[in-house]
C-alpha cells in the first residue's frame, strides 16, 4: 500500500494543477503553447479525424506503457485466479459461510491487483489532466458535434474506450 500513497499523491497533484489552470495563467498558457500548434492544428484540419488520430496515438502510448510498466505475468495469474474464485462463488451462493470466505478471497485478489494496475497512473495522470483541460478550452472556443451529436470531450472518451479495447487485445495487455 506504500506505493498506492504515491499514486494518490500524484493524482492529487494532477487535480491541483487542473484546479490552478485559470488561477495561474502560466499553466494553461504553457499547455496551449505546446498543444495549439500540434494537436490544435490537427483538430482545426478535421475535428473528427483529428480527434481519432489524437486518441489513437495517446491510447497506443498508454497501452504500451501499461504493458511494460506492469508485471503482465503476475496480472494474468491474478486475473485467472479471480475468475476461478468468481466461478466458485456462483456455485456456493446458497452457502453463506463458503460464499463469505470466497468473497474475502476475491477482495484479497483485488487488493493485490490494484497497486499493479495503478502503477502506470503515476506517469499519465498529470499529462492527461492537462490534455483534458486543453480539450475543454479548445471545444469551448470551437464547439463541435462529432457524428452530429457528440461533443468533443465525450467523443474523446468514447474513442479512448474503443481504442483501449482494440489495443489491449492486439498487445495482449492484462
């Protein structure tokens, strides 16, 4: 759990940076200085295609980071064990004592998995929070509807989920 404290500290730092975005102009201005000529140009060219490209590239980097920063073999074993415990839990639903024992084991497995899967968050929290704040500014100034009904931010979330599923399958990330 010691490592989890550091993850939460990084998350709080990221939220602090996001909260200070408007109060300390150098934060937002610096991010705009870096992203307007790159990602902004791509979105100005074609917002849907640009957002797809941005999301795909960011998700590819995130998935690679996740694959190489986490112990994939250990994660695979823990997830397989979790699956077996869940199947056994279904068999013993009518037995409260056995069900309680299996639920406890399932929770223990989840607690072992969480620090491993949270490790990449250390590297991605602040950049993603800054990116989301930048998207907020961009789409506030340039309101668009992607596919006719999705705002830019929600389209980014949807694209990110879809690419995450695809890239995790391709790279066999657990």
